[in-house]
C-alpha cells in the first residue's frame, strides 16, 4: 500500500469532488500520461478504501472489512477479479517504473496461497477486535487438530491459487508468471507451473477436447476463456523456461481453438458451436495468446494472425462504437463489467509487440485510437457519485452501476494507454 507523502496527497484528492469534465489531454485530444497516472493512483486508492481488507491482504467482494462474515463464509474475495486487479498493478509499475505496489503484492501472494496462514491471521484479528467467543475457539482448535493429522496437499483447492474453475486458476497463473518476469523470484514461477499442471490434467478429449471450464460434474465443458488463458500461459512459460512441453501445449491449444472455430472470422465465440456471442474478454485473451506465441517463437505468422483478429473484432463484432469507444454489447452485469478492461490490456500488448517489431503501423494506430478514445470517454463521462468508474464508458450510457469489477476494468484501460 502507499505510504508517506504520496498517500497524503491521494487522500486529499479523494476528499475532493470527483472530476467529471476536466481531462488534461495531449496534442491528439487523448488523455495525457500525467493525467492517466494521477487518475490511476486515485482510482486504486479508492478501490482500496472501499474493498481492501488489511487483515486478509486482499480485496473483499463488497465494501467494508467484515472479517466475521468472511470467516463464516458469507463474504469472499472477488477471486478471479482480484487476479486481474493484481495484474493491473503489475502493468502499471512496469509501464511507469514504479515499485509502489510490489510489497503488498508479495504479501497478498503469501497469504492467499496457503489457507492455514490466512486463517490464523483472520482469527488473530477477530480476537483483537473482540469478535471471538469461547465456542469459536473450541471449534477452531478442533479443526486444527483434525488438519494436523492430514498430510498437506499442494494441489488442494485454494492452495497455490488452484480451484475447481480452471479459468480462475488460469488468471492467477498468468498474473504470477508476470510477477516472476518482473522480480525473477522463483516462487512465482513455481506457482505458475503448478497451475499449468492443474489445467493440463483437465484437458479432456472425452468432453470435446480443450481444457475444461470447471471440474464440477455439471460444468465439465471447454470454453474460450479457459483455453485462451491456457494458450497464453503455455506460450509464456515456454518463453521463460525454454521447456519444449510448454510450447507443445501452446501449439496444441491453438490447434484446438482453430479446429473448433472459436474465432469465426468476425469474433471469438464463448464455446464450441456457439454463434455470435462475442464477449470482449474472449477477443482480448485470444489476441493475447497469439501475441504470446509470437513473443515465444519469433514467428511473424502468429503476429499477423493476431492483427487480423483484432481488425475484424474492432471493425465488425460490435465491440466498439463508431467513435471508437469500447463497449460490451451483450451486457455489463456481474463478471461482464470487468471484461472491457481485459480486452484493452491485450490490445495494448499487441500494440507494444507491433511497435517493437516495427510491423503493422496501421494496426498500432487503430488500437491507440480505440484505447485513447475509450479512456478519454470514461474519464469524461463515466465516474459515479461514489467516485468509482461506471460499467459503461460512453456518453449517455444506461448502465451507471459501480462495483469492484467496474473499477478494476477502467483501471486496466487506463494502464493500457501507457505505451512501454
């Protein structure tokens, strides 16, 4: 978390009336980098003020730090959105040279990868708050004794960021691999590898191939987001380790996506045999997978394919308004309110890869137009009464709801405008 003068300045800004009309712009009318950085810093501080639990070392899914409700299972972290929020922090630091969030990310990692450590911390805090009874203590000690007789299972759900939803696990794996790339701390690489193995064992030809969305008996089907994440993870693990097995998995996953025609020539559908259900995060993560394969192998055909997909998605799928602002055309309720920020993240990754390779300058310009137009619009029109960014980013938007996801999504879009 922020300390000292920086925290004092941000706190003062948060007490001010949210700005909804004045946006510092560059010569092209897009938000200036200084403005983006300031708005991002304010936005993270507000997200923390409303949702962060210091005792848990992670955000909770509703405002306030009700540890008792968390201990009793009535409140939880927004699990996969938290992975995206951590990735947003990493991307911001990578883009700006900051180290402001490194220590808190490291603490979050240690607390969330091991249930035992997390539970002990929660219990200690409940005792300090005098929210702990003798009956609670008896139940807690009985459970500790039962757990002591069992061998720790490194593959247990919510250990090493694994659970029954393979897409949830994939988000965390991609995030921790990015943290490894940033810090070179081997623990993050080990977690990414553990999750990769968890996903790989759920590649099920008997269920239509691909990685399953979920291990629950009634949800055992593959979908786009899970396999796009597995493609990204496999390609990036190969880039970091040069272990052939990871490249084999990446190529196998891409072959399956092509075989199932998840990209139908216009956009990426949600599952095999679906028609036209284009969600923005599926578009972005597939583009991200192709970009990652290019970066892992140096083969320009993957980059060319990513450019083709981005072009059709931005022009033909309904993911953007005529003025360039990104939209979620199928709705923005629930999880979907986070999707646009993920789309923006992967568009930015393609833009940066194209810039580095000095290829497809027209696509670089197209992506920059959409990202900068979207960011300018959300800063101008999409700040709710509580200061959080709203679900939709365009002028006269109907969905003005705000929550953890809408804030994380907008912050991801802000970071995406910052070129590396």
